[in-house]
C-alpha cells in the first residue's frame, strides 16, 4: 500500500483548512507585490510602495503559513516556499550573516565613516545637553574619520550648551566641516545636516530640494592623502508625525507636556502623510542620483532615507553604489529605536562600486531615535 507523504488539493479540506488556504494565496500575492515595490515609482503607483512598507510583516506571515502547511503535510507549502526563496535579494537587505567579514583584508589606506541622525541632540527634552555629551562620548568610542550628521543642530549665539561645532572642532579633532541649515527656531538654534572630517574639505555644495524642507543633501570634497572623495550627506523627507503617531510606532519622539492634549490618532491622515513622503522622496532621490553620476571623484553617501531597503528610493541609489551592509553586516540591520520597527533599516552608508569595505556596524545605543552606523572603507593604494 502506497503511503502519501504530502496531500494535494483543497477540495477535501475542512472549512478551516480552506480559509487558511485562501489566506495563504492572499498573502502570497501581497508578498509578490511587496517585492515589486523597489521597482515602482511612488509618483505613479504609490499603492505598491505601501506593500513594500509592510514587507517584514507580510514575509513573517508567509513563513508561518508555510510551516502550517508543512506540519499538515500538504503540498500547499511549496508555492509559498518558492516565493520566499525568490525574494532572497530583498531578505539580504534586512538581515545578513557575514561571520568572517571582520577577517577580510584591509588596506593600509582606509577610513572609517559614520552616519548618525542625532535627532537635534535631544535639544528640547534635555536642555542641559546631557544627551549631547553622551553622543560625543559615543563618537570618541567609535573614532570615525568622517561623520555625517542628520537632524543636526547648532547654536549660533555660542552662549548656551549647544555649541556643537566648537566641541567637534576642538575637543574631538574634527577640524574640517560642512554645515547647511534649512530651519531655525528664532533663538539662534539652526537645524540641518553637517559633515565633519579629520581630513581637509576643499569644496562644498548644497543640493536644494524645492518645497521639501527640512529634506536636504550636501556634498563635500575631502582630500585623503593623494585621493579625493566626494561625500554626500542626505536627509530625505520624513513623515512629519505627531506624538500620537510616533507612540503608535513604539517611539517616544515629539513628547507632549503636561498642559498639552495628545492629538487623536487619525488613520486616514497617517496614510496621507506616508503617501506624500513617498512621492517627495522619489523626486529627492532622483535629484541626488543626478549629482552622484556627475561626480569626478569616487563617492560615499550617508543618508537617513526614511525608507526601507525594499523601496524605490533604495533601488535608485543601489544601482549606482554599494551597500556595505550586504557583504560585511551581521544580523538585523535595523537602525530605528522604535519598539515595533526595530528590524527596519532607515539609515544607510553607500560607497562607490570601485571601493571595498569591511566591518559594517550598527551601533546599539539609545542616544537618539536612530542608531548610528559605521563602516571602514578601503581606498586604492
């Protein structure tokens, strides 16, 4: 008598089995469309971008459903398994296993680059500057040669505890810098992005994104011995969330004071913010890529992209540059200190395809709502 290891078809299934089968088909389709999100321009097909945003959850549900069918010994698991395998390119952008990456050869001529969204050094929640001091101590520990800050703040009056530039110049040894600001609070506090370097900055440029403030991008030409790198530092459009919306995502950002009333969560408004940000980022990234392509020097890009590795924006940049996380990162590359979004990457360092790198690190810290990242980039001998 022949023994069937796996059974075919859904006709013989119970009502519960059929329900799970149709649910599996639905989530198979959602996973397939989430894979397409990195190809779909949000200015033309924003709904596909939303499936990409939900990709981690959709993938997890598909894995669970695949296991259910395996336990039930139904061949229904096979299409789901094949679909999961087909998405290995995308999975590798979220999770990596490179246990031997730290043993890769390193040129004598290498630099460590760090990118960090410092959330204004926690200016409004910690007026005494304690968080700022902890961030500076963290930089001392990592010891990067070049640092790109997003959501950077500088006090131009130089009278209070937020004279960030002076500390970085004098105390930490970053003599060369490039700051650009898009906003100020009327009290000499200016907000923007900044690149600090231990090597000379010989040229600077500010790429302005029309009607996209506080989004911005700058590039700085940095001379390292006989080589010149063009280092881009970008902050792409965020969602502009309020306290209640951040709280729903597991973040304490934008806190409210005792005399203030928390806004009511409005899903439609939340949806519109995401949609608007997707379309803005699409335009900003296209502009940035046009400058990258014109660079006469090898390029390094540090960015808080406010987007995931399965997005159209990521794909546009990844076509021209290398993402070192994919060959020297380890584990989940999540850069957000959000309770429910811990596995998502929002911050990136890319470098020229002609360069190599090692020791990509996501630094576990709660100094900001973003984690800092760093990588060691080898320069040609």
